[in-house]
């Protein structure tokens, strides 16, 4: 069998240099076009491949899928089939588009039915998210926030090194790249002694995060161990977890962030599978104090994924304001999933769990404007000469991510979101 | 047209005295039996009425519903049709079962197809919950918690009288009455200077709450005003928002409750419509300081609903440990919904929003064991002679609620949940 991750394999479809989507990637997403309703697809180079058409034409025979699994507006039905099925699907696609296989490539009529140029389609929200959880797993980020708002000498809260701290987020407002957002309105407290006021958020921020989506977990009352975790994770995307810092500051004690986050979280539209990311797994940091037994793990559960954030002022060019890496996480996905379910909480197909802001140790790797501008005290100069402490109306924020090793680059594409003025 | 709330109307179905389900109620739920797959039903007295059968037999003609709206395992499809449609549906059912109407009652064969005795069916989860939000809207509860854990002289946090404080909860683990739960496991910190330990929760608690479910709201970026709120709320149920106090204490700073709540929230299976509850609406408390304009409201948005909680030790009788009332809420549903959406957060059909623990001013009306036993310092004596500070394994916790006025009683039935030992 062909190994879908083999660096030597090439596709009969052309793949531009430095593309995020070589044949070794084979991500899954949902696309539509003027003439075609939302359906499941994959991407090689700048070609989007219609998996519903592939299925109808018989190229996905003898896999445990039905037509309705692809002719649908989310990946949930294929994820519902579980890890083995989706791995087999990715391997089949790899085989079909391999240069050495002409089953499909020799049939020009079929090729025409199956392939869309990327500029002719629109990407949709890839997953119907059941529950969305946001973790807080970058030590540098938690330290920065604690230093700014609490005590630089005790920046980390007492539970942080023991618990992969997380909270429930809002699933309804997760949107795909390309969907503009409105600046949220809400209560802010201008100063200690003034009454709160209502109006558009003044401190709008991005948070550079990555998120994973799950297969069906176990029933209520059962738990997923760190050892089992990989069997329950389908893949990952980049997330911009939009944050309204002034709303957050006034509302979040004691029950956590609410309206400061629930107005939007933007995701990159292609879910890159854990199968594709496996070659980029690496060792994590030493965890001190030693974690409790249910959080211990074996093997590599961290991933070396280069990340960057750019700001594009309207009608201007992009300035990259952050270069970070997913490897900066303290708590990994296996630990997050084990913690999340250790109380018996049931995980369902299509749940989404985000990392929390991914900051590294140096200022250029900070994953939010809060940290980059250090609470607004250090404005960032953009290429057009303007400055930013936070995000302004009509700015577009773009996040990108990719892995690179042994000549293979596996990427996520981008999540790009324009901010419109408040209503 | 017959008014479904008219106290004088009676059904040709017998209704026991003090039933929660007279013909003036007509709640909606999902039931199944050995021979019948999950479907939408309503209830009069101890008779469960199969709305799918009613539809097929033509009794729901000329309403905007399809067979698939009733032959399904949640109320989401009928809620998707919006307020007018569900109001018309309730009115039609009221008319059909009115003593003065024999369209259905005269056809014994049809009656047999449509009606199930309540003891022959099993109630299911009524709603497929998209997002679950838990508010914290009882002033007495917030004051009690603040007094116990912070400062009796400043028990309410500074934002509490300005903001209907709430947080995102876990939707996947909302379960219907009758589903047993397992005592959750998690991290607890025995004392300030000891390291955290892992094990079964020692301080398992109930929270007496009510929850409402929504129709489709507005698109992302728009808001629902307090004036519009009633058009977006379908109905209510009772909720037991299970809480693990020791897990909560160690995990909740700074991002709020997570594993302390996500192991289970139990709901009563019948959604009582806002149409049925309207006669029991009352004025709310004076809000001081004056709330911000987007939280002001006109009309009555509070409801007089008697609530009680009982503990049933295994093989023993029930002791009622709390008698409260939904009228004790400081923030009402219109304010909660307006606040939730004021930042542009989109509300979807099937979202569930809970009140937070409903405590009244006097100790017998406290809605959690935390408050009833005052952090375990005042154990409660049960009828069997045993004592409770918190909930023990094999205990069953029952919550009930009903309104009463002008000789009409509209009730919710109960939510009953047995606690099994930790795995």
C-alpha cells in the first residue's frame, strides 16, 4: 500500500512550490460554488477535489461511506465513521492522485467532473461543532497575562501547572475564513470609580490558536486516557479566537469570559488530519511539578507547526506581527482530551477544542495584540506607517500555519477575517 | 377560537386532581416505547399523545408542519418553524382534546393509535441543544456564595448588579430525567499547602435551576432586544445543574467552572411553552442601580413558579430539602437573552439557557446543598434519620415545579436523577 505521507510521492496534479497542499496533505473541507451545493472535498495544490463526485463515479468503492456522507455541508458524517475509515479514505485519495496511478487521470471526462480550480469555489464552515472548548495551554501566554494583570512574581495562577485549564466557548459563532465580523458592543468599565458604559469594544484583539476536532468519544461517565487520545482526534485547523479585552475585563470574574469571546471565532477551512501531521510530532517540554497520573503520557503529542499573524489595513499591504509555533504548548492535545473527559464528560463527533493563545518566549512570538503591544503600551508600526495597539475597523487579520520537514510542507492555508464597524 | 389557557375548558381525557398536565398546559416532549421509536408528543393528565400519529391521521392538517417534524427524536424541527407555528399547534391540540369537540374522541380506533398511558412510555431528551448557557441570576444565591467564599460585607461582585452574569456550559452532557449519573472524578486541593489530589468528588451538589429553549434567533452580528425576547423563547423546563464543589473550587479561577459542571446537567422532559406560562407572569424586583438601556424592559418577564427539591436515600422515603420559586430571579429571561446577543452572538433554534441556582431569601428556599448546609456546617436531617451535607452515592435527587392561579395548575413534572458511585 502507498503511504500517504511518503515524501517521495508526487501527484499527477501540479502543485506550486511552497504549496500548503501537496499530495502528502489531503485535508478535508466543505466547499460550494455557484453551480454546486455544499459538499465535502479535499485539495491538492490549487485544485479542489469533489469527493461526492469521486464517490458517485465509483472511485471510493469498498470504503465504508455512503453518498450522503459527502453530499452534505459538514465533515461530521465522515468523521462519524471513525479513525480507520477516514485514514483509509485519505490513503485512497493519495493513491488515486499519485503520479504512478492513472485510474482517474486517464479519464479526462471524470477529471473534469471531479476537479475545481480553487479560485472558482467558496470554502464553508468545515464542521458542525457540537461543543466548543477553549484551553489556555501556552505557558508563555499565561505568564504574560498574569504579569500584566496580576503579579509578575507569581504570574501563573496556582492551578496552572496542574490542570490544563480550559473553559466552554460558544459554538454558534464559529465561522470560516472569509466571513467578516462586526466589532462587538458591550459593557465596559472606564475606571474603578465610574459606572459601566455600553458601546462598541475599544480593545478588539485576535488570539492565535489552533483547534482540533474529535471523532465520537465514549458514553457519558467514561473517560479517554492520554494513551487513547489519538484515536479520538480527526484533525486540526487554525483558529482566530477574537477577543474584546475591555468587555472581558469587566465581565469575567467569577465565571470566565462570555460576551468578550462569543461574538466570533474564525477558523481556517481545511481540517488537516492527524495522519498528515504525524511526521511533525515532537517531544514536549518537561512538566514540573510532575503531573498527576491521568495526565502522564507516552510518545510525542506536541507538533512543530510554524504559525504567523498578519494585519492588513484596508487597501494596504500586510505586516506580519507575530511568528509563533504550536510547539510552544505546555499541555498537549492528549492531556487536554484526557482532562476534559476525566470527570465522565462525553465527547462527541464534531466537538472542537482550541489551544488557547499560542505565544512563545520572545516578543515576536506573542500571539495576541494584548501581549504584542503589552496592554497598549508598545504600539506596533505597520508597513503603511500606521500604528496598532489593537485591531481597527476595516483591518483584516490573517493567520497561517505550516509544518516542514524532509522536503515536505504540510500547511493549513489561512484564516482571514475583516473587521467591520459596530452596527 | 378556543383559548388554550382558558381556566374553564376541560378535556374529554381524564385529568387527576393536582395533575401538572391539564388541557391548559400542553407541553411538548419526546417519548419512545418498546414498540415505538422516539417521536414528538404532548401530555394531558396521565395520557401521552403521539403527535406523529395525530399528524398522519390528518388532525394537524393546515398547520405548517410535515411528518418528519414529529417523527424525530427532538423538538428542534417543530421549534424551527417559529413561534406562530408552535402556538397554532398548541391551540389545535387544545381544540382537539376539548370536551366539547368530538372530532377525535368519537373515533375509538384513532384514539387508540394516538394515546399512550404514561407508565408505558419512556421520556427522552426533548431538545438537541446547540449551545448551553448558564446564568447566575438569583441575587440571594450570588449573595450566599459571596458571603461564604469572599466577604459578607461585599458579597456581590462589582459587576453583578450591572450584568446578567453567565457562562457557557457543556451541551453534550445534558440528560433527561431518569438517567442516572456517576459521581465525577477530578482534581481537588485538600488544603492550601498540599499538592492537588485526584479522585471521586467529595462535595457533590445539585443546583435548582430552570432553563428556557430558544427558537432561531438573528444572524451573527445582530441583537435581540428585551422587547423582542418573547418571540424567541419557546418554553421552559426544570434543570438540575449538577456541581462538584471541590473540583470547582480548585479549577475555576480564572476561566470559570469547567469539569465541576460538565459531567451532567439533568432536565425535566416536558418543555412547557411560554404560551402556557403567560398567565403566571409577574412583575420583577426593582433593579437598583438602574440598568443600562439595553437591559431595560417593559411588561412582566418574571414568572411565579413554585419549585421544590427532594432527596430520596436508597430504599427510603423522600425528604423535601428546598422550597423555592422562580420569581426570586433578579435578572429575567428577556434581559438574559438581550445581554447574550448584544455583542452580536447568534442564538440558534435549540439553544438552552439556564437561570443559575434559584435561591430565595430564607434558608428553606436555598437551591443547593452548598447553601442549605452552609458549606457543610449545618447538615440536613432526612426523614430516615440520616444526615446530608452534600449528595451521597445511591441518593436520588428530585426537582419539581408548578404554577397555580385561578384554579389552574400548570406543572413541569419532575427531574429525577440517581447518583451512582464513581467508576
